[in-house]
C-alpha cells in the first residue's frame, strides 16, 4: 500500500501538459492537494478526493478536457469581421481607455492567439469608433458571447488572459449583443469561483514567495471582480457570493508600491457597498428613516482624499447611489412619512448634475453600473418631481453619447423618456378625475402604468419618448469628433444617426431643454 501511495504522489506531482499560464497553476504539493484557500484554519487543510481522481484520470488516460483558444470560434480578424489595420487601432484604444482594469498597459500584452481577450478588447474599443458599422459591432459581440459560453465550461485553473476577459465583461456586460445580455451578478460569481482556484495569492501556503508584480495583477483583477459582485448584489437585490475572508484580501493591493489611485478607489467602493448592503438588510435601522448613517459618515472621512481629487472619479456617484437606495428603501417601509423626500430628490439631482459634467472622451469608457446609477436617479426624479428639467437634460445627454441603438446609454435614455411619458399621461388622468389633490404626481402611484401589455413592446416610436423641442440638433452630432481617432478609416455602413425628431424645427419649449452651455464642453474635450 505504501508503494501505491508513493506512486500516486509521484503521478500527481508531475505537472500535466496543459496550455495554461504557469503563473496561474494551482499547487499540488501533496496527494491531498492542500491549499490555504480551502482551509478552515492555518493548520487544517481538507482532503480533495474528487480532484485527486480527476488528476489521476488525466495522468493515466491523457484525457484532460481542455481546448485551445482556437476552438473558441477564432479571432475576429481570422473570421474576416475586421481587418488587421482596424484591429491594431482597436487594441490601441482599448489599452488607452480600458487596459487599467486588467493591468494591460501596452498593446503587445494582447495577442490574437488569446482569442477571448483579443475579441473582448476590440468590442469595448469599438465604443470609441462611432463610425464603425453596427453590423460589425454585433458580429464581434456575438463572437464574444459564444466564446464566453465555452470558456466558462473549461476545467480550472483558468489562464490569466481568460480571467482578464471575463473581468472586463463583468464590468461591461451590456456590451454583448442585446439579444444575449449577460447577467453581471451571475458572470462575476462564476468568474470569482475560477479566480479562487487560479490565483496564487489566495492559495498561498505558509512560506511561499510570490512575485510582487504577479500578485499586484491578480489582486487588481480580484478587486474588480469583487466590486462588480457587490455592485450587482446591491442593484439587483441579491446576495453576495463571496466569503468575507476573501473580500478582506482586497485592501492588500494598497500595500504594493505600484498601486494607483484607481486601485484605492476600487477598495473604497468595495467597503462602501459592504456598508450599504449591511444597512439595507437592517430593517430596524431603516425604519428610523435616518438622513445620515454613522457608518457612511465614517467611510466619507476615511476616503475623503479620493472623493475630491479627480473630476473623472465615479466614487461620489457610487456614494450618492448607496444613499439614494437606502433613503428609498426607508421611504418604502414608511410610505406615509415624507421626511425623506427632500433627501431623495436632492441626492438624485446630485448624481445627474455630476454626470452631466462628464468629459465626452471619458463617457464611452464608463462601466455599465455608472449608467444604471444615472438611469435610476432619473427615474427617481420621475417618481417625485416629474417636471424637473434635469430629467430631460440627462435624457438628451445620454442620447448624445450613444453611437447606436444597441448602446446602453441610448436604451436608458429611451427608458427614462417612456417612463416620463407614462407618468405624464397618468398625471393628466388623475388631475382630470380629481381637482382636490395637492400633488398629482403622488396620486399617480396608484395608477397602473407598467402593465404586461407594455413589456417588451416592439417597434417603439422614439418620437413619443423625446420632445421635438430638446434643442439637440447640433449636440447629437458631437460624437463624430471621435472619428479623429482613426483618420482615413471609412465605415462600410453609415454611422448611427439621431432620430428625425432631432432635426425637426423646434416649437414651443417645454421645460428641460439641454442647456447650450453643455455643448462646448462636450465638443471641446479634444
């Protein structure tokens, strides 16, 4: 028996031939496959019989179920979706605007052989080429969608480039074709499980020496995955699928000399959302309808240096979003208490006002969660102050940012416009039926505006959503300034054009037109 165990140890310790990055292989230093990531304490490592059987099967029969990146439909250049010249420009744009999320600071870090990462990078960078055919963008996104479905079935550990691609898709899940939207909560949860197996800093045995640069890159990916999971848990009313001891690893990135202010912002967001989630599930606290929470005030003091340092930072938006959600939850528990209404409306206005100051070249790189925050703030104002001019302003600005109808900012603008239209119609009905109400918008709460017949309505008429007096004739053309990024490139199909209503002669202005002062800021960022 002793000889058999010795033989099995030798078989397990021999590294099988796998097309995975050596830096991301988990350690199998014993038959039991002990690792601190699975331990209950520093002195106890659970046995992993299923893992042993799988590894021995691969060793004995050579049937490891892996496949190469070439099996994932191939890269978009090989498939003829884009040419090599365009792909080079897309990768350069990706590195400039998105690379910091996944520690990619040079285009040479992305090879066409890393199919999923390469295709994902091109898909995200297409936001900065509005002249690119929408058909081409859809083809790229479908390639990414199909590849992800295959990658998630790969046996662990996962290579670093695949984890980088999954992390990016957690941040920009709506970039994938609209008929196949990814759920960022589910995707981040699955990706986190892969990361737990693959990342060395989570699987460190006592006395292990790890490469500091490798640990920094892994921590950056880990923190981004954790923040996405927390974002989506709070925004979707779901649970967090990460053990606290693993979330506690996130601040370790600040110990590295190469850590950036962006790394600090993500750590701050993680702590913020943990606080908000705890408060959201503390019903006794919410029933007091506090306008300020002690935990959030302490957080603001701790991270004050990041709340004021950069105009491009979205940390304030996240803080206001958490406060808005807590206030609205408390108001829902006490529907007759109007004490929080000024706080709710004021916080929603803060979110929209800051978003309207977003630099035009920054907006396409904003993660999906930021657009959800802004959309929710606009819907909140529809709930409480339907005539607030900020609603129409942010709606117009979102349309201005949209390079096409599949873009998230375009969809949110349409959603806000549709909700505003339905509230207006319902308010008219309520006002006509009762002249005694002092607040018609408040009475609208009892009117059914979102019946099943409205759900997924096809052929939505954009003219019903946007007033012809928005004053955006020149504003919507501003996106064309990004064409400077690729001189000489001509799209095979016309770029996205604004609906005809934007080119109509303006009639009487109904409050909320986009202030002309925003136009120079948007167009002169270059």
